[in-house]
């Protein structure tokens, strides 16, 4: 069995629960596709990597299983699960419904300062893309959307959305290098920010709908290019 290669070191924060930190680390490795579908995650190897007992490792893996990102086979192995199209579609449906209401609410306030703040995040994303730093590009992408929830005073819904979005996030990572997707993200974010800043709710909703629907429209191309990344059947 090959040794797992992680993207970076793990540093334990003694003030927080170890299992939560292991979960967060492994989730990012899975969502970023550093750990590809089918990768086996032996508990003893994970325990050695994190320098922790097996108990927090087990708890973190169980949480990832609840989120549909790994399969745990008792007395056998844990394996990174293929991308579930059904899960991604449901996450998209939920996120679209919530964020349409969020941007409509924000646009109705006609908050020019918020529009400028969002535009500053677009500029950060543009700089990350120019430097070919896709990790920073994705971090700012999340910051842009989280700012929408924060400004609408529904940040708890952002945390719920993140918990449900693991499979959709993996789809987006596959899509990002294709068909100028990153440039489309920048344009959509700029359009959303502009519409919110000038108080145009209809334009904000239209830009958001276009923004969130692009990846699912490319499913056939993604499945053809990455045939080994999916759960079997219709899931």
C-alpha cells in the first residue's frame, strides 16, 4: 500500500478538540482533490501522521462519512468516496435557494460600501489567478460568499452550507481549470458586487443564478475527462 502524500504539515492547536482539527484537515485534502477518490486512509498511518491516538482519527473519519466524503468498512479500511452527483445536485439546489434570497435582501439595502468591499475581494481573486495560485483563488472565493451571508446576518447558514457542499466543491475543483471557468467566476462575482452596490436586486439574482449553475452544466464533460472520480450508478 502506498504512503499517503498530504499537501502540507498539520499543527495541533491544543485549545481545540483534536478530532475537529483532523476532520477539517482531511476534509480540505479531500475537497481539494489532494486525496483523490479511492484513496485508502489507514487509521494507523493517519495516527502516525497527526501524532494522535486512533480515537480522534476515528471520530474525524466518522464525521467525514456522515458528510458523504469517505466510506468506512468495519474491520477493513476507510476509502475516499467518489463524487456523488446526487449530493452535489442537492447542495446546489439548497445553496441557490438561500443565496438568491441573500443577494436580493442585500441589493434592496443598496449598500455601496458593501459593494466596494465585495469588489476588493474580486481584485484579490484576480491577483491570485494572475499568480496561478488556485488555493488562494479558492480561499477568496469562499470569503466572497461568506461575506454575503455575514452582511445578511445569516452566517450560521454559511456554516450549514459548507457542511453540505463537499461533493459540489469537488466538482468545482475539477471544473476550475476548464473552459475559462476561473474568468467566469471573476466576472460573476464582479456583477454580483456591482448589482448589490447599486441596489439592483434582479441583476444580482440573475448573476448569482448564472454563477452557481455553471459547473453542473458541464457534468458530461467532467465525467468523460475524469472517469474514475464518481460513485457508481445515479448517485
